[in-house]
C-alpha cells in the first residue's frame, strides 16, 4: 500500500503532516519535521513582524485534548519565508505550507505581496481562524469579509493558496462559506482550527485554566474529532472538486486518519497529539493506517477517499 496523496498537482509521499502552531515555530522544529516521516510541514502562522504572543500560562493539556490562547507568537514573515525558500533550494521537488495570519486585511495583503514577489513556489495556508488575538474576530465567521479578502488577494496573487477555516456548526453556514470559497481559484482548504473561545476551569482552585482573555481559549484534540469530521464532510460535499480538503482535528490514531479521508480529506494535519508525541507520531500513524488499508484491501487513499456511506 501507499500513503501518497496529491493536492493541486503536487505529490506528497505521506498524507500526514503537522498542523500549524504546534512544534513548528523555530527552524529546529521545522528541520525535525523535514527529517521525519511526515509528508510535508506547515510553519507557525506568521505576522509581518515577530510577536511574543499572550502571557503565560497560555496552554493547558486536558484529559481529552488541550486549550490554548497562545496569541500568535511567531518569528515574523521574513524568518519563515527565508526558511521555506532555503528549503525549496535544497529540496526542489518537495512542497510545503507557509502559514500566514495577519491581524488585518492590510497585513494579509502586504504579506501576500511579499510572497508573490519572492522565489517561493510552495503552498500558502492563509489562516482566517485565529481565535486568540484580543480585539480581532475570526475572519472565517464573517462571510462577507472572507469574500472581500479573497477578492482582493486574487487580484494579484497567482501562487497556490489555501485557507484555514474555523469550525462551523450550522449546515446553512456550510452552504454560505462554500458559496464564497467556490468563487475563487483556491488550491485547498484546511479544516478545522481549534474550537474557539471555550472555557476550562478548575473546581478545586475555582480558577480558569489559562491566563489570557479571562481563561477563554481554543480547544483541540480528541474532543473535537466529530466537529472536524463534520466540517471535512460538509465542505467536501459543497466545494468545487478542484479545491482539495486538508483535514485537521482529533487525530490520535491511524483509524482517525482513515475517518478523515473517508469524509473527503486528501491530506491530514495533526496538532495536539503531535505536541504530545513529537515526530514519532508520523511513524506510528502511518503503520496504523497502513494496517487498516491492508485489512480492507485498499492500495491507495484514493480507493476510499470521500466514499463515506450514509443510510440514504
Ligand atoms: O496562536 C494562537 O493562539 C492560535 C492560532 Br494563530 C490559531 O490559529 N489557532 C489556535 O488555536 N491558536
């Protein structure tokens, strides 16, 4: 069997990679992923200038996942753009993902102009779903603003672009976001980001778990898997087939990867569990997925991708 996948005409030898944010902020982090069994890496979401992020404690592990309000700590776009261009020179056949997350439309446009004018030819994952910067709403929940943003971007941007979406919880919202996204030549969408603005509290100390925003933060890990699968499936049923789906959320096992692919994902990203386990995760999940596929007689992920059965 093979775990190979393709997105936008690019081939990846493994359909698993890290999710933006976790263990991908420094060049050491990214080099560790390059030297692993992951099919690609995505960089920590960048802003035009480096940011320290929110005060600590800003992440807490939970029995079924984690809560974070990191607040976009990152080394700035120049740092990540230099890294991905140097890597592209070293490994011209590998495609990777550069994540950007401006806190304004102007910042996103200026970063994309810089990327457009650079030597970078890989994917950009435009994060429209950071829940943790005080005073800056998630663009992904404002459909008109998503339309305005993509309209202005595709006026000049010609390289492969995808968007990272927040989770949606209403089927009408799936219809509405898909209608906007289908107007543009997107290469992929990545779904889901953390479930934003949840609250975890400790009854013993009678206090919230993390410091920023009075304790409100994004949830990732096992508890978000049903929401993630719904978003992968909901978008797979609505988006133009030319837009690939990168599935994220609640992946702890090869079976979880299998479920994301059944829902229509061409690639999957792992955040919380990658944080807990490091790059050995990719070896373990690859073997687990491989075993499931062998048992079922599947040779490639295209044999079952999107082929989820329903009762009707
Ligand atoms: O840095 C963060 O607080 C953060 C970001 Br940008 C994001 O997109 N998702 C998340 O859970 N945390």
